[in-house]
């Protein structure tokens, strides 16, 4: 039997550039409180959110992704034709098939790049970065474009007191490519399927279609249970990611958790005993929870505001429906 030839890629991979897109429409708490019999004070105490971004009809999953990707490509100094694979993490592309990644790849002008979507909810971007790093080092791709994008406003019930104020829209993209030094650490990922029902789409599409009064399915969440799980379980995952990357917590510069809830972020920081000098992403206050887009949006804001600098060591950690999670240490581009 003839041996099967194997490929090898770059010795190391890194994030070469990040780009984001934030919808122009800003929704302050004042616009959502009446429908849920709440107050700005209650929302801020519960989540840390002051406002969120909701997309207009023209700001689609595809258009937001393309705009974010073009910025990432420019910052990475990579031409779209150099992209060998496009990975899109999203739960709000409303077509079962084809993958929105294929349309995004075409609009960007890539040259027959592989393109596919992944559904890992809020952990999707970190999953995509892990896949991209392995592709670059394994030789199946030279450069990979990873996009996290959501239009969660499409799946939000504005009358649901537990979720109406949380979810938002936006896109973030990262170009992953070869590097002279390690720029993406080993991923620590997994899922806790026993908690499958804690965050989910309420209705099956078949039930929606069969209904006498069809309405868009919406997301539901058992907030207290998610808070307890994420606040403590994710601190352990974050420490494992640091350990696998060989990075001591005292050497960490930036912490970028999924922007789910400010109280969860604070609880994780305490549980991990992060040094006070570590700069922590708090994009949720102005952006809301954008699921798969939240990590790149939060990191990009930190870069723009000078809280994260090129060469800094950052811990990314995300968790969401499933319950799926992922964490890795990266070098800020």
C-alpha cells in the first residue's frame, strides 16, 4: 500500500489583524424598560449594560461581516486572495444552508477559499480561532479569516424581562496566519450538555410554521443558573488555558471574557485572582451581549482605547448555549 503524503504548515500561528463592525443604531436602556416593567438602574445592576447596538434592516449578517473582515485584512496587510479559508461563527444566519461564509468569501474576492459556518453560540469565535491556528500549523491553510457575527435582535423577545435588555448585534473578524513566534496558545474547550436547556431557542422552526400565528423564535435563558455556572466553572477553564500556554497569571496583560454580564466578568476575575494591573474588557456596557461577536468587539475596543497594546499577552474565554466553552492565550496583534 502506497503511503499517504502529509502536509505541514507554519511553525507558529498568530492573529495578524482584527476588524469590527458596530451597528449605527444605539438603544439605551430607556428604550427597553417599559416593555419589561423595569428600570435603567435595575438593568445596570443586573448586567452592567447601559446601552446596546441593534442592526438596521440594511445591516445584515453578511454586510457586517464583510465590513469587519475588510478592516481586519487591511490591518493584517493580507490580500483577500491570500485567504484559504473563511470560518463564520454565528447562530443568527437564518438559512439552514448554504453557509453564509461562502457568500462572504465571494464578496471579499477570495480565490475559491474553503468556507463554512460553525454554531457554538457565544464560544464560536474562540472555536474558530482554535481551528484556524491548527489549519495554519497543519498546512491546510496559509491564512484563515475568522468571523464572529450576530443579529441577536432578530431572536430577542422585547417583552421577555429576563433577556430583552441583554442581546445585541455586531461583527468582529480576525486574520490568522503564520508567525515567527507562537501567537495563539493551545485551546481548552468543551461542553456541558447536561446544561443544554439553560440557554436556547425557545421554539422549533417546525412548530413555528405549524402555528396559527407564526412568530419569529426567540432566545430564552435561565439567568441565575448560567451566572452560577459561568462565574466559577469558567475561572478553572481560564487557568487551564494559561497553564497549557505556559503563561503565569502574573505575566498576563489583558483579560477578554465573553461579554455576557459584568457581574460574571467580575466574579471570574476574583475567582482567578487576577492581578489589579491586568486590564479587563468591559465592552458589554456600551455594546450589549453579541454572542459570537463579543470577543473580537471587546478586544478591538481595548486596542482602540489603548488598554491592549500590540504584543500584549491576552486570555480569551467564552461560554454560551450548549453549554459550550473555549479559552486560549493569544498575543494582541
